[in-house]
């Protein structure tokens, strides 16, 4: 039997990025469903990407990827099903390019950019609900299914953070939050806002933001077979100044003023934990050269899971940290006043 190499795309964002997986398959003339869906009950609309990787022994995979007709099912029906109540919703196929989600140039055809959509006020998801994804491909094949729990809201632990953040050269900064029972993996980010002013022209003001991915793929710990009630992240305070020095260019022609920090925690469901565990088990000197693929779909590749976002905006620095930003060894050339 002839072995054909195909290219399958799964946009695993975590919580916000994509990856390409080369898969070795031995069955010619077979389509492989490719699904990516991250449900967040906070969203005003929910989008799920459904595509196909079509195994063609005569055509190069990269050529097929540029042909829109090769990426999508003509007669697909995508549904979401509430496992507890039995209610089912059929999603609408839309062009993501027209919805504000333009597909970036690259391996795959940019237009159309079909996604399956349902408005949040129609489905009215609640944290803790078990939700099933169903793909009917429009032929006699079995439906493709996957289930996940809609993630519950999170909140920050008292005082972590407070209204002010402290970054010290010789000690750790601590952030803690309390997730719901179904959140297992987290990213911690900071959106750092500052202002640039031209001292020769004070009316020339420019507000800027740099995004610091403080920690990624933070796994929730387990104690006594149960997930711990809160997640605590500690990191050296000096990393803040090192990040600023590496991501803001020194410029004597401007005066900079620190404004505030928006702190964001992004949580994802158990499916992402399983994905990370599989990947990490094969990383290292003794790990295999190729990472195993993971999917929670009944057939195909991809992932159907849930995410949740927790934010605290407008956090300022302590006076000590503002002084360190202005005069410290890493950032004094950035001209923060």
C-alpha cells in the first residue's frame, strides 16, 4: 500500500498560536476531519474551525492546501449539544474574513475562510455545562464528536495582586487565582502600558503597550486525587526589568511615563492538560524525536475544549518599583521619568 504524506493544520492557540503537523498515513483517498474549537461562555459569539486534510496520492499536500475547495466540506453540518438538557444547536457557516477574523497568509488558502458560528445570546452557555461537538460531513460516514466542560469563571486570590504591583530585584512577585473545577492549564500575561512624549514638542504624545507572557502552560496541581483550589505563580521580580529592557528600544529623543498594567490569566480545559502531558513526556534527551499527536475527536485531528479569561486592569507600580524602572541597571537607558 502506498504511503502518502499530508499536511494537517490545527490552530492550537493557547492558547493563541498555530502549529503544523506532518502525519504519515497509509490509506489513500481518505479525508481526515480537522477541528479547532475553544468555547468561552464570556464570548458574544462562538466560532469553530472545521476543515479536512484530504489524502491524495497524486497531488502534493502543499498544493492542496492552497485550493479552498480541498479544505472544506461542501455539505457539512456542525452542531453543539448540551449533554444534560439534550438541547441541540446548529451552527451557521460564515466567512471569517468578513467577521473580522482574517486568515493570515501562509500555507493555506486565505479566502474563503469558513468558520461555523453561533451567537452567545442564542446558546447562552453557562460554566460547568458539558457540551458535545458534532460534525456531520454530508455523506454516510459516522459523525465526528467530542465533548468538553464549559469553564467556570475565575477570580484572583485576595491581594494577589493588589492595586499595586511590586517587582524587586532580590525577591519574587506572586500572583494567585481561584479557578473553577474544570480548568487545568493557564497562561499568565501582563499588558504594560506606557506613554512616550517628545520633550521638544509636548503635544506629540504616543501611548504604547508591550505584552509580557510571564508564564505559559501552568498546570494545576493535584492533591489527594483532587485539583488544588487555587493556583499560585511566583517569579523573580527582576524579570520585569529584564523584559522591559529587551522589548523597549532606548531612545534619548523621548521621555517615557509608566501608566499601568493589565493582568490577564487565560485558562483552558482538561484536553489541553492532556496535550501538554503527552508533549512533555517526549521532550528531553531521552525523548522521541517526533511528538505524538493528540486529539479528543472521535475521528480526525484537532481539539475541542473550553477557555476562560480573568483580567484585572489598571494596576500601578509601587513607588519603589517605579524608581527601579527609572534608575535601575536594566532600564535606566529607557528614560522612564
